[in-house]
């Protein structure tokens, strides 16, 4: 496929038959053998992936602006990552770090100590998935503080295991039907300024959401009982909601004033996606614990908790453990990812300027878009039936995602009301490919508007 990359962009065309015949055959098997709870935005089976392109088994080519939900931050099959994995395969495939030790685990933890915010001494613990890392960050915080309660934010997403779901601040489709969840979880408003929970104007708002958090922490029943506050520096699954800088700084101050451990969930925003190695660096604070995942492994399962040594060393030896966490293949891939991201952070600013300019033009053209927002390469468009009433356009958003796929563009949905289209390009995407993707997005929204009218 590498030899054909030169003409891949020309092969991105309107697909009249999606899924194609070969994919339809596999879809029949999927219906018989795979749980029906797993859906797909684009119902086609991929044969090959390279860079920012996907090719399905019927020969259709797509521009990938979903990145495997934020995993392929350097595109598909980066040669340095493939080489690192190949060299490791010649040595050993799996060793459990809780049985025998291997250098790759230590090297990655050393790198995480260097690149995460904060000048204090740090330790790291490696896991397999974002949800697992979130669960274990709660365990670290509880053991350290000897307190039971956690605070998360409305519209947050922290994973699909039971405690991660308890922390998640959106019910459908994640939580409904799986109750009861672990108790002692409190939710506070997040500054979703486009839909302020008190209907205030963002230009005159005095951060009532921060005051709501302060009141929650100060309640008599919560005094000295809150172990941690967990937050996303930008809500990801929630629709790329960027909080005011003062909010994140205020959350950190509240946590410090009440001796509460502050957990930063960077699973979706970490490793350069926002133009800084971690999004929280935009806000000028250093959390007590930082959870990372998705892009860290270069396409292999890996997540990490990196935090203050005095917190990470609290549980007794054997109190934490993971059979596959910090697998050698994932560790060498992560070390390659960090090197590549470090060398390409400036590129995010260049690509962001292209995206912001073009999205402003798309916003000006299509009344369906109530707002576009984001940081770096993580950009979202919120669709509404009417810009004045801001009534969410959930069904319309789903149809636009489908039209995008038929036009050769893979994007994501999201948002509290399911009405946000999310763009997740690789930080190494070529400018011409990015511009083509945004043209397809523009055309797809226009196509929907024409068919609706």
C-alpha cells in the first residue's frame, strides 16, 4: 500500500454502495457471532490502513479523521513504531512485570516522569486501558487520603467499567440499565458555556460552576470525606468542551485548600493532541495524578497513571497489579510515540490554523452549526435545529456522519445530546489531506441540507 500512497487522495470518492458486497458478507457473520451492542459509525470492513488513509475490503478509500477514537495520533502504522515493535518481537513478547522485571517498563515510567507537569518526584503505574487506569487512580487516591468520596463533573466520560461509569456524568447510552453503581460519587457542573447550567452569558459569567464545586466540597456531609476530584482539561466524549482557564486553576486551588487529590484524565487529550504534551499544561497547573491512555501505545493497548511519589507509593507491595499492564511491546511503542510527538508538537499549531480558518467558513455557511470549538487538533461542531433556541439536532448529526462516510470521510459523534461531530486527525496528516477532509465535511453538511429541504 505504501507504493500507492501518492494516488490515495485521488481515490477518495463518493461511495454509492456502502457497505460493498464483500463487507456485506462479513456483516452477516457479524450479526450472527458478535454481540449486537457493538455498533459502527461506518459499516465497512477495513483491509489496510496507512497514514491518514483507510482502505476497505471492497477497495473504497477513506480519510481517517477518527483515529481509532484518538489512538492513532500519529496516523496508522508509523514506521518508527513498527520498527520498535519489530525489534522487541525478536527479544520477547510478554513478561509480567510483577513476576520478572524488564527495562522497557522502567524506561517508559522514567519518560513519563519527565514529560508530565510538575517538578515533584513522580512514580508511574502501567495499565491496559483508560478505564482501568481511571479505576486504579481512584484506588491510589483513596488509599492515600483514607477518604471514600469522589467528585467528577456533569457530562464527563471516564470509561465503561463500573467505577469509571459511576464517575461518568452522562447516563445514555453508557449507564442506563447497569445500575447500581459504586456509591460516594458526586457530580458538579462543568463549564459548558454554550449551554450554561444557569443560562449566563460567557462574557459576564463569574464562573458559577466553580462556585458550585466550592459549595459541594464545603457541605457538612462532605467535609474531610472527599478523596479526589477527577476532571478532563477538555471534555472529549462530552463534545470537546473547553473550560475557561480560570476554572481549571480554581479546581486545583479548591483541591489544594481541602487536601483533596486532583486527578487529571488526559486519556483523550494527552500526547500532543492540543499542541502541548498534555492539555493541562495550557492551564498552568500540575495535578497530583495524571491518567493517560489511547495514543500512548501507538495502536497497542496501554495506559498509565503518573503522580506524586508519596501517593503512588502508598499502597502496600502487591496492592496493585496487572498481568498485561506495561506489556513490553506496548512500552517500546510508547517510547517511540513520545519521541515522535516531541519532535512534531509545533505541527499541531500549523494544522490548527488550517482547521480553525476552514471551520469558521463552514460555520458561516451552514445554519445547522451552533458552535465549533476545541483545542489543537481536537475540534467539534455542535449541530442545532435553530441557532437561537439551540435545540440539539441529534438525528441530523447522525445522518451527517453517515453522509461523510459515503463521501470518504470517517468522523466521530459525541456530546451530551449526541449532536456533536468530532474531528480527530493525526498530528502528522498532510495539509492537502486535511484540506480535502474539511472540503468533504463542508460538502456533506450541504448535501444533508439539500436532501432535507
